[in-house]
C-alpha cells in the first residue's frame, strides 16, 4: 500500500486522535473503547478523524488487514541514537476512518502485550515520547493537517507540550489546537528529568513549574494540563472530584488553576438495535452456573464482577468482606486478571466457599455471557473516572451495585426511586459495601416488583456515543472559536 497524502475534504473539522491503545486492535482498559468508538460517531457529525497508535506485537495484522505503507520509513534522532519508524494502516470496518500504526521494533513490536511488566521507567517514557514525535512527523508526511490534536492520558501527553514548544513556530501546525483527555489521573507519566534531552526539548522552554517540572522530576500529565487548550475527563463528576485532595493524585493544585478549560464529558457505549430480552437471562445463568461449578438454581441471585484486579477497583473491600459474602444467599462470580495478591485472594475464596467462584483470565466471549447471566453487577471502586462495565451490565438487565464516585455516580440512579437503575453506597469500607449488597439481595427476594422495575429501567437507560460525540464537537468548535455558546 502506498503512502498517499490526505485529500482535502469538505468537512467541518479535522481531528487527529493519538492513543496508547485502540479497540479492537489493542485493548487493556476503557481508553481503548473510547478511542475506538468515539471517532465513528464524530464522523457522522461531519468531523474527519485519523487515529494513531503504536503497533504492538500482540496486534493481529492479518486479521485486521493492516498493511504497511510504501516509503513510510521515518528517521528520528533522539537520545544520541537514530530511531527508525515505519507506518502501517487499516480502515475501521464499514467506515473511511483510517487507523495508523506506528511500528518500531525497539519500543513496540518486540512485546506481545500493550504494557509490559517490570519495564524500566526511562525505557517506558522513551516508548511514548518517540511515538508522540513520530505522530507529529507522520501527520506532516500524510498532509493530515489537523484542526485538533486529541491526546489521551499520559502516554500521549507529550503532544500538547510539543505543540507549545518544538512545534510552536511550525507552519504546518500554526492553527492546530490540542485537547487532552484524562482517563485516569492516577497514572501521570512521571520520570527522571533527563528524558527532556531524549525528547529533543529545550530545558528553558519546558522544565519549569508551569509545564513539566514536578518536585524535581518530569511529569508529562502536568505538562499537558498546562499546554493543552482544553482538558476533559470522562465524566462530569470526575471533573469535580479531581479538584480535591482525595481524588487529585497530587495534581489537584495544578488542576484548580486550570478549571477555566476543564470539563467532563460522559463516555458512551454501543447499543444493539433490539434490546436484550430479559427472558433469555435464565438460559445464560444456567450456562454460567455450570461453567463456574455452582448449583443450578434460576431463583438464586448471581452477582458478577468483571474487572482488572487492581487496588482502584475495590478489591481490598472484597478481601475484607469475603467471609460475610460467603454467608449470603447469593452466588458471586469474578472474572479478570491483575495484581497477584488479589488473584490469590479470589482463588482462595473460590476454593474455600460454596458460593464464590473466580476465573483468573479475561475472555471476551465469557465476559459477554456473564453480563447476560448475572442479576447484579458489583463495582466497589475506590475511584472510577467513568466506568463502562456498569453501562454494559445495565444494557443486559444486570443491576449495578456501585460506590457513588465518578462516572458510577453519574450513570446509576440509586434505589429507592421510581427511576432507580441500581444500588449505591458512599463510604469506602467493607461494611458499607456488604450492607448495600444485602439490600440488593433483599430487594431481589422480598420486593420482586421493585427489582423488576429496576431491571426494566436499566435496559431502557441510554448512554449513547451520539450525545458524547456532539458534546466533543461543540468543545472542538469552542477551542477554535468557531461557535459561540
């Protein structure tokens, strides 16, 4: 496939998305879903999109028809070393949206995972600094002159910094603005300041308190917060939470100074044309009960948790409450991988109880069946920027039991309420979680009409990407001063 330049289209906006992961090609968390789905709906809003992401070794080029572009070799001198990149491309099925994969054997294709474990800090930073610089150069080679560069999380936080430093006087980018989305503030891309030399940046331009410098180290997310023209989070509630110390992750002081350009836009999810038929749930429940070695009982509530097994997701509460959960008149199934301590805890609970089962892995088909089989879906998160799992669960009539934080609070209406779509608890402690689980189980058994109404409300709830795409388009136009509100 030849490297051809973009033809000028009569579209209202041009947006370049850059992300460390893009679904379905490379997916670890919700970031991949957002970047993989949002451009589809922006395209319908007369926004021309191009997506750039690294080509990891785990990406199946044959499956997705990803082809190398001829004459795409790019040479960049960084850190006293010459780095060679190549570009591959495919189109998202049934669209004209192009996804570009930046290939480099030293940093990306040598790994069969997106984020390798036990990676040296400086090497990890070099991966995404080099990717960001390559994106800016490839956009010029392709003649894709963006109105907006939309960077996501710390992996591409270098892009707004580059636009305000190295590319400040570049004719190609003179009218380009940047939007930076925080998907998870806990991960900020902090490292030793020597990375500035590798990035080919001038110290006097970027290493100061109003850019990258953060307590004697470089913090890429901080640089993006100062340099981006707009900052977004993936839910309105999270945009407010991160301004305080409890959720600010040490960046709340910086964020309070940037509130004039901060807003929250809730993520969406895809919906089938035909809503889920709740009468099919017993069939899926029986299948999951058999698969997990649970007694076959269509009248016993099944509570599911599908998650990365990390501290953010509230696994500590599960650990503290496991003996109480073992005594509840309900079954619990857990699916996911993550920290070894949490994995071992769930394996132990599975081996030493009659109603708790864990599958330490992630399988998309099994995940889909669990959503459809479960009566309730547990998300006791310490913090949750948005959360997509509760939206998927609601789509299949699985009632969320959540902690009232971030996007969970924005998307779930608490029982008792005629419009209720789930159950909420406030405190981050095991007893608060257990009390709300008991409340949900009690409602399931003793207030069947109320529970059926909650299930109905869940299935009818809509968190569409159409609404989110419209808000992002308004945001882009606002940044470019093309629309007055």
